[in-house]
C-alpha cells in the first residue's frame, strides 16, 4: 500500500502515460514544435523551401534552358539541333517582318490595357462608392461570371457576333446603318481582348477605390474643390496603383496570347505567340522560337519595373 503513492495512484517510478522523460507532453512532436517555435528562421525555411524549389527548378530553370536554346541552330538538311553558339536567331528578329509582329503585339497589348482601364474605372467606382451591399455583390458576380466559362467558348461567341452576317451586322441592318463585317481583323481582336481581360482590370481598380477614405473626398469638397478637381487630384492618384496593377494582367495576358489572334485575327494578324507556336509545332525551329519567346519576357520585365515605380505592387 505504501509503495503506491500519489500521482494518480500509480506505482513509484511509473510516469504518466504520454509524458516522456523531461515532463514534455506529446513526445518528439512536442519537442519539434517547441524547437520550431523558438527558431523563426527554421519555420520560414521549412515553409518556403517547397515553393522556392519549384520556382527555381521549374520556372527559372526553364527560362535558362530557353535562353540557352536560343543560341543554337537547326541543321537545314537533317533538321536536327546544332549545339553551336550563334546569334543568327536574334539577328533575324530585327528584320522588318518580325519587328512588325513585335510592334503589332505590343501595340495591341497597350491599346487593350488603355481600353480596359477606361471601361473599368467608372464600373469599379460605382461598385465601391455608390452601389448597395446587395448591388455590389450582384455586380461582382457579374464581373466574375464570364471567367467561369471556357476561354474558347467566349472567343467563339465573339466570332458569331462579329463575322459577316453575324449578330452585330444584323443589329446594324435593323437600325438602318447597313451590314458591318469586322470579323477576322485587328479591330475584332481588340474588341475580343478587351472583353476577355476586362475582369482582371476591374478587380484591382475596385479594390484600390474602396480603400480610399471617404474623409479625403469630403475634405476636398469642403475646401471648395469641384467634382472633377477632386477626381483628378485626390481619387485618381490614390486609385492609380490599382489601375497599374490591373494593367499588368491585361498587358501581359494580351502579350502572350496566341489563341485569339489565331481564331479572330486575319491573315496579317500574327502575334509573337503565333510565330513561336508555328516554329515549335510546324517548322520545328525550336532555337528561333526560343529567341522570339525572349521578347515578351524582356518587354514584361521593363513593364514591371515601370509598374513598381508607379506603386502597382501596393495594390496587388
């Protein structure tokens, strides 16, 4: 009887179940948790290692391989890769044909970005400042709803609208304007791109406008500023990072797209993506495709540097 002492009626020397020596409950897992708690750098390392490894191995390594491949060539007789360093692929980019394609792609990306910014701002302003809670939810759902449909389905829907004898031509005939045929043109590409990427501009602009304090707008009015002055000198500068953040999406997505130019554009509507696709899948000239693929990477690198200067990453 005397050998059984307190500690829940357990015999002397017997420890509570689940308590390892040292009195730390949970065993090894508890010691590991305590070690991680004391070492913040170890927690960060274990958390970030998988995504950083994926980023380095899959993303950066693929870019390095692409850049290296761009300095190779293709044997015109055997159609095999020649692992000899040459700048011929990059020199070919500076011919008039490919400079025109680069200019068309960058110009269309800039035009779509400006168009979406002009369309998105009043819509985002109404959502953030004027709409009721229920109305805001309905509008936000309407903005995101097209993203739930297939990209290809949305492009084909626009082909039906814009082609000869399509919906747009039928409407113009009914109102007395006459038939309109803008299908398979650069104008058609501009309309389709602007529609497809518009939600990616509305969302960051809406978030930026919503963060503007009402007190700033009221103070501007109290100081005698008119609505246009308040918009130009108060609201627009504060919402500008959101506009630039949205432009990153619209510009980059247009820059790298090749499906819409293939389906909607005409014979003279080649984009960078179309040339890369043909040289990989049809011409089997992978080195030139890799060299051409570096162009949007360089353009987006410059664009992101400018966007960072304009404070776009504060609104992401």
